[in-house]
C-alpha cells in the first residue's frame, strides 16, 4: 500500500505513520514547512517527508501522485478558535478539502479516510451514547465544517464514485500529545500536575467526554483504510464517558500528586455530555478499543516522565 498522510507530523499523524511503516506500507507525509518533525517518527527508507501547504493545489497534486489511500488529518482550527474566525475555518479547511476532492476525481482507485469530530458534529445529545443516526446540530464552526466536508464526501461518491470512510473521532490522547493546547485535556492535565503547575477548567468540571487512547485510534484508521462494507461513517470512541472532575481524580491517582485546579466560566459551545455509540464500528470494522482509561493514563504518564 502507498499511503499519503495529510498532517502526518501531528499527534495522530505521527502515530499513524509509524503504524503504516510497521505494516510495510510506503508512506508520504505532507506537512507544513514550519512544523517540526515529531520525535515519534522513525527514520525509514519507506517514508517520504514532503513539506508543503495542504491548501496549495500544486503541492497537493505532487503529494497525491501514485497513492492508494489518503488519510486526511488536517485541521487548522479547534472548536473555540473556529468560532473566533469562521471565515478562516471555511477557507483553510472546507475549501482546501474541496480542492483535494477535485484532484481525487482523476484518481478513481484512491480511497480517502477523513477524521471528523464525534464531539462536535452532533451538538447537544438527545440520547447517549450517541449513534451515527443522531441528528447533527453543531454548536461551533469546527463541527459545522467537519459535517459539511462529510456531506461533500457523500456528494462526490454519488457523482464521481469517490471511495471514502469517515471516522467521527472522540477525544484521543496518549504519548506525544502536545500539552497546554485548547484540545487535549488528558495530556495537558497530566503534564501540568507532574510539573506542579495549575490547571484551568472551563465550567464546573461536570462536562462529560469520551476519551480514546491513541493506539485504539490508529487501529480504527487502519481498519477504515481496508474496509469493504457498505457503511461509510463510523463513531470511534471508548464508549464510556468521564467528567472533567473524574479525569482530574484519575490523574491525581496515577501521578500521586494533588492537582491545583481553578474553575472559570463555561464555554457556550460546550455540550454537557458527549459519549459515542461505537457498535457500528465493532460490527462493520471489526474494531474494538482495548486500552482503558487507567492504563492509558499510566502509559501517557510514563512518556511524560
């Protein structure tokens, strides 16, 4: 297999590239020039690192040459920053992805695996866990753009036969995740507690989220790349929810240190609970999360230390 990983220098991307190489794949990474190469990525003769802008049509065309599967992991925004500048979100993510789809029209045999957002595309849940059939009412531009890309994927499949899979991902965490980001609660909390730094919580800590260890995330991506069933959209999560307060308590337990948490005003776009129903992925992809929260925290902490 010849794979292109768009955003292969990031947290998820670097783990995916490592897994693909271990399977014997030829891997090309398209990554921004100013992005430092992740220390997780090994030097490997089957790995080609191409610096370029995902939004540049010529650089993207060069990256697509001869590949069998494209993993689209690029996002220039996060939920909060997307609401701050929706026009940038649309231009840098939606319009750039449309350019990718136009180029894939000429490569009929190339499959696209797209990472969407299980935490934002559904909005406020009417039921939990949330199935793929749940209404989609995003409360941030980030979720709207992710969902719109999903709709365009379906359109290009109808009109042009595009072969694609969408993974509506929960909150991934694990070794190599950057601390102190607006996303990545577990990595940030662990790092700050270990280094005796305070942590900031939006709201009262009651918000419940679904957290997925990185190795389980990667196994879902690999399964999606070869899936031959009729379903195209999959929730990928742990199937379990934990509140922020529960995460803080678990971090304290695994680290043996007391967290210094402060609580600020809740964000308007944060839904109270997001836990994904993963039964479709179990049945169709033959995928099952294997690393529970306590084990994932232990592995992440070992990497931080």
